[in-house]
């Protein structure tokens, strides 16, 4: 139930006018990193790679907006 409440809380507090200007997929990237099916000791460098990858992809989209 905690993930559902967390999602609902985030949804209620989103300012849709500026949400896209920040890092809207950061939470998703962190979840991807957390739940990736790989041993934790092999993830040491992956967090930075996953977050940077998502940020760079979003930057490409923002330039088109």
C-alpha cells in the first residue's frame, strides 16, 4: 500500500505547468536502478549511468518543446 500512497501523493502535488522543466523521470530512473535484476555489488557504477542517461534523453525532448 505504501507505493500506491507515495504515487498518489506525488500525483496530487505535481505542478503540471513546470513539471517537465525539472527532472520528471528521475524517480523512474532510480526505480529502474533499484529493481534491475543484477547483483548489488555489480551496480556500483550503474546508478550514475542510469540517471545521466535519463537526463540526457529528456534534454533531447525538452529542446523540441
